[in-house]
C-alpha cells in the first residue's frame, strides 16, 4: 500500500491555494456585464410599511431597476424544509416568508427593496434616496412575553407567536411526572443557551446569471449545499426546473451551519438577473451579515433530573423555549426538536424522558442550525444538571456519570434513537489520564498561592451525526431525503475524479476523500481528485452539515469505488484470461490467486477506454460509477471533556489553563484533519461559553451588531488543546466505520467550561450553582458578589 | 463611504490652510475616521491627511519631558519611548492590533477622545501639555467629556509633551469584544505628588481619581487605597459591565498599577 491511505495525516492539499491567496471564492468571481444590488433593509424591528416610494431613487445615476414586493407577486416564498407536528398532532404554524417584505417588516435587517445599479456605491446611494415610512409597532423580543395572551403578533395571520408546542415522547408525559414526584432527589436547573452569530470569515455572496439565448439560469452562491439550494429555490420560489438551473458554490470560507439555508438574497439575484437582463451580484458586508445571516441557539430551558438514593437517574423532564426569529429558516423547526430532544438521554440510562419545546416567533433575525445544532443545547443542560445533582447529593461528578453510563449496545433510548456502539468508560478513563485529574489538588494549591481560584469541569457528550436515514427523517417531518451521492470517474490512464454531493467549506474533503479511494485501490492519493460544489458536474447530493460528509458522503464514495473495482476485476480477468472470482486487487495490481500473473491498475483502466482487447459483448466500456448512500442509522460520536480554569477573584476574569478532549469518532481517515476539526469546534464552544452573545434591546435593535460588541474568540482566549481519538468503537452500519467529528468540539465544550468555573467558585466558598453563558468577567464577578 | 476630496499637505501651515475649507476634516491614521466613513456615518467634503507632515512625526526628549509628534503612530511610540517613558510605551504597545498601531496616531486618539481610549489616561495622569497649531493646552483643560475636547474646528494637535514621572504604570482591563479599555487606570508618581487617571469607566470620559491621588501621595502603596471606594454613580453601564463593576475595577486596577509602577 502506498503511503497516504486511510489513517495517514496527509497535509491538506487545498491549503496551498488558501494560504497563498489563490482560493476562488464567490466574491472573486466577476461576470462580464454584471450589475450590483444593494438591499434596503429595515432598521425597525416591527412595523407597517406606510409608504415606499422609489421614484426619486430610480432617477439616480447608474440605477437599472428598483424592486419591491410588488415585483414578486406570483413568486413563491422562501420555503421551510421541515414540518414539526405539535403535541396535539397539529402541524406547526408556518408563516409566509416573502423575498422582499410585504406590507410589514418583522426584524431589523429584513429586506424591503432592492436597487440594481451599475456599481455597488451607486446602488447604495440610490437605496438611501428611497422614501420609506414605517409605522412602528411594539416589538416582541422576549420569548416568554411573546407567548402571553395579548402579545403583539409577529404574523397577524397566525393564531399566536407560538410556532409549535412539541412534546417528546408525549406518551411518556405522565409517567415522567409521576417518576419525578416520587423520586428520592430532584435537581432543577434553569438556564439560557445564549444566542450566537456564526460569523464565518467569508460573508455571504450571490451572483445570478441568466442566459437569454438558452433560458439557463446560474447562481453562484456561498452555500454548504448547492443542490439543496437548486431544489428549494428552483421548485418552491422561482419555478425553474433543475435542468435550467445551475448552482455553483466554489471555495467557501466557512459556514458553521449559517450557509446551509436558502436565503432570499439568492432568490433575488437569480430572479433579477432575468428581469434586468444582466448578471446581478451581491456581496454581504460584515455589518449586514450580523442582521441577515441566520443566528444560532437561543434556548431558555428548565430541566429537572430525578435520581434514586444511589444516584441512578430515574427521569428527566425539560421545558424549553426556542427562538425561531421572525420567519422559519430552512431547518429551523428541526433544531430544537429532532436534533435536540432525541439527544436528551446523553450517555446515560434514564428510563423516562419528556422534552417539551415551545418554538416562538419574535421580531429578531431567523434562528437556525449552528455548529452542533440542537445537540449542544441538549448536552449543555444535561451535563450541567448532572454536575449540579452530583454536588447536591455529595457524589463525585465523574462517579455519578459512570454509575449511569450506558454500557451495552445497541441501546435504544427512550427518546427514539438507537446507539449502535460506544464505550463511555474508555473515553472517560482516557480523559482522566490526559487531564492529570489526580494532580489537580496540587495545581489548585499552586493557583491559590498566586491568588487565583482554580476549578475543574468534566463532562461527557453524545451527538447524532451522519445525518440522516431518509425514511426516518421523513416520518419526523423532513421535506427532503438526507442521503449522499458520489460519482467516481476513472480516466484512461488510471487517475480518478470523485464527484461528490458533499461540499467542503474548510473541512479538507479534497485531502481526506482521496485517501479513502486510494486506500481501496492501493494507489497514491495524488491520483485522485475531488470535484464538488457545482450542480452541473456532481450528482444530486445533500451537502455538508451535521458531521455527515465522511459518514454519509464518504460511504457513497466507497460504494461507487466498490462498483469500479468490481468492474475493473472483470476487465482484469479478461486481460489475464482468468476467472473473475480469482482476481485480487492489492497495491494497484490485479493478480490471479495462486499464479504470478498480474496486470497493473493503469492497464485495466486503459483497456476500459481503449477496448481493443475487451469483453464488449458482456461489459460496457468505460469506468465510471455512481452510488447513492442512505444511512441505516445516525452515527453517535461521544466522548469526555475536561476544562481547567483559573478565575481572578478581583475581576471575575476566567482563563482556560487547560482543555482536554477524549473523543470516540470510530475509525479515523486523517488524524491531523480530525485534530483540526476538534480544535475549531472547541474554539467555538469556548467562544460560546466565555465570549459570544447576540443581544437585542427591547425594541429589537441588535446591540451586538459588530465586532466592537460581539466578542469572537481569538487565539489568546484558548489554551493549547490536548485532543485524543484513540478510543475507537467503529460505527457498525457504514462501510468506513466512521462517525463524524465536525461538531463534537462545539457540543462538548460549553458545559465543561461552565462546570469548571462553578467548581472554582464553589471551592472558594461561593454559593454559586450556575452562571449563564457567556461567562464574561462582569457576570462572574457579579455571581461572586451574590453568594 | 461617500465621495470626498483628499489633500496631502507637507507642512502644518498647509494643513491648517486646507482645513479652512468648508466641511474639511483632518485625517490621522484613519483608524477611527475611516470605519466611520465606511459606515456612512460621516460625510466630510474634504479630508486633509496629516500623514505626510514631517514636523508632526517622531518621539524626542526635551528638558525631562518626552515630546511626541501629533502624527506619531502608536507603534512608533511603543518603540521609541520604551527607554524614556516605559509606561507610556507599554500603553501604546497595548492599543488594538499591529495594523491599528502602525496607522493610528496619538493626535487622532486625543482629538477623538473616545471614553474607552487609552491615551487620554496617560495624558491626564502625566499632566501632559497638548500643543496645537495655535496654542498649548494643559491636559486638565483638554478633555471635556465623551468625544469632546478643547480643540476648535480645524485645530491640529501637532505634539504632546509628557513630563516623565519617577514611576508609572498603566493597567488596562480589556472589554472582551473591542479590546478597548473596559476600564484603564494610569498612575504616575512625580516628586510633588501622584496623579491617577481613569479611562473607560465614566460617562464623562477620562477623569482623575483625586481621593486616590491624595492617599497615594502620602503613601505610594496599594494598601494606601484599600479603605477607599469608588461610587458607581455616573459610571458607564453596558453589556460588558455594570456601573458597579466598573467602579470596582477602578480600585482594583489602581492598586495593581501602584504595585507594578
Ligand atoms: C481594531 C481597533 C482597535 C483599537 N483599539 C484601541 C485600544 O485598545 N485603545 C485605544 O486607545 N484605541 C484603540 N483604537 C483606536 C485607535 O487608537 C485610533 O488610532 C485612534 O482612536 C484614532 O487615531 P487615528 O490617527 O487613526 O485618527 P483618525 O481616525 O484619522 O481620526 C480620528 C479623529 O481625530 C481627528 N484627528 C486626527 N488627527 C488629528 C490631529 N493631529 N489633530 C487634530 N485632530 C485630528 C480626525 O479629524 C478625526 O476626527 C482601536 C482602533 C481599531 C480600529
């Protein structure tokens, strides 16, 4: 086997272009004759549009056309990709989501009009000349206020601001209540999972192009899933069939979920390109991204954990308010329900669980999936309440977790999922060793001498990745399948091109996917190239999110490569005049078992395309195969994390002095890339725990609308991580035995940080049981003043 | 950004003449002004860049004072005042990031008088003198509340003269997002007394904490202020800290500055 197959830390080949400024991002693309759009956005959170007069603006220099809602009559709204059914069996309330505001504005940032002009500056100048008069209405921002009787309604045509009231598992409701009533001990915790702005380095960009001669539309867009955009926008918004619509997402500079969704700006540029007869480009500014990219998290939760005398978990009951923002973004309804409620068992045997989620409309930017999506919210509340229970019952937090670990697999949880495999004691053992937990007391003393408080936070996490079995998610309300696709094309001289429906926006697919194919054939990975991000040259796929690319997309690549190998063996058998059953493929050579006959990979691929000596009557020439892979189950990466902090008692400032992560991702294709994925996830999780917070005032103005007030984590905010993924229980149902690693860091780290800070404060004698994230110096200081 | 004219004078005199034009504005390092223009929050008809004026550059020593050109960048000050006035150099070296420090100037920072900026604390605590194209202004008269100074329209800060204290230190507690000073305290000990200036905390901008000055002038040790407290009244309250928190930090940082001086 040549070097660089599965298990090798190959350097990321895409980094050469990224690090030398040679990436090809959407904003780098300029189409001959393109015009530019500037969107006039609402600076009022809730109001009636009384007057919208574009006549003066239309006369401004360079203006080609100004669009308002009137131009979109007969055009569909932005669709939602998931329908949740509520506790009573009714479908969620689903408001219309117009491309441009119709009569009313519902959040600061909503698009009201669009100016297409020769230059971006002219478009912006003209947008300022639009006469706009909005009658301000009271805004609803706080979720609990929003669901009260008589609260102003975000959508007048809906019954209330409650999108749905979801119960899971509804049949268990009474049994859970009863178990909690009769329990030896019940620990209750109320907490907030803070609202976040994803802030990928590259803001969103869209370029719509229309070819009048052919009637073909093209959209260049910063998307994590171009095929999904083609389907949603083509079928539901603009009525363009797939064969007339090409969507291209070239290099994309990070997404973290915020680039999954179909946004109105994409539909606008595609629509306007035809209407204006010119390509139309939009580049989002950072300020605009803060008020137009879907935001993340924003849950307010009460969780109760019932335990028996020995600390065995008896039941969990939660009540969560989940912010949807003003409209339903593509996957928004699924995040607090199927990506959250199904994870409430965590790594533990809890026989009875009931999760109630009230999804609420407010006059804020839509909220949707952000790295982890629902699973960080589940992990956070569960791992926090367990820590609190351990303290209340005087049981060591690690011991309490171990006492309740699931140890037998497969394990069907009471919340509808079945874990195929795992070993939570193994990752915990590994973690305790990595974090030198035994030496903590000594470090604590040393910190004390320097006047610092020290704390240790340990927790587990589990997530459902490899999203997702289509038939299952279909039953749960998904309006699409969640398989993945791959076409493997072998060229005549033996090189391969893998065309994948997955999309890489930083994950390193161009490096990792070739390792899989090269390993199967026994050739060098440099012989394999990856093509992604263009609906014109990749099979219909569902894109990248939910840590699915290797588990689902990689499995499709394996299936397609298996088909290639099967056919190649037939050709090799013919060339060597042997029986197909005797052909073996190793190190890029086909051999006949028990003989010294062999032909090289390149001889066979050449024969496939130059079929002079070829079984043409039995076999088509060529070597190209496509596979679609629909997973049988989710995958369940899990692990244990430890955070050690020092808190400055005078200022409340938290410093993370050490962070260790022991993850079980099943088999690993490229350990270096996995390290990087965990590092990135930890950075975002620590960002959520200590720094990041999207805050609205009561009028719906985003107070943290720039990096002056929205605190992004920087290198100096995070420690040198210790990460380990040597504990491996391979996934039992996909061909690679992989589970996915992209979100783990962001899911497992927030509770570790908060557990550590609470631990530090309690060790210093403060009566503090919880602090809501972000644990900014001022919040930690205030908590110390109170108890 | 809206369209504007730009002039690049080579002398203070030319700059003053250029600034006499209607809606003209001085441009220092642009680290505050350019983002404001990009956000279309200001629309000067003409910018007069001070970057090419040689007589406004550099750091020099003069009669026991360190004199900094109004156009000297933060990076220059961090480098060139490191020996003559280390506390000031350290303050300059802690402003923003390298890009900000290589463009931003002391003149721009003082003219802007952001309530969270660092330099005003050093100027006030050092009892520095601000020299403009027309006059000299004592630090105690220069700062007149948030974003407000004694400067007249078109007046240019050409240099700032800092008397060098026997001991000094600046403690900056960073606002987590912007990394400006959530609270910053500059303590300077002179032969005739101690001056303590606080930035970031007050709704009136940079101020002197006179009780601490009196206590420290009698006994220059962190213990000397242990009995004092700062009232939260008039302190800034925002997402990043309540008035109580800021008032508390003033005392903590003053103590630390004294210990480190
Ligand atoms: C990312 C970032 C981080 C920052 N962090 C900090 C920090 O931690 N601490 C801190 O103190 N500051 C910080 N700043 C602000 C920085 O110090 C700026 O350089 C400073 O506030 C303005 O200086 P400037 O030379 O860039 O002025 P400009 O932006 O060019 O001008 C600012 C104002 O001053 C006027 N002006 C400029 N020069 C003169 C002059 N010589 N005479 C009279 N008027 C003049 C201009 O007309 C304008 O009104 C930060 C800025 C950024 C962008």
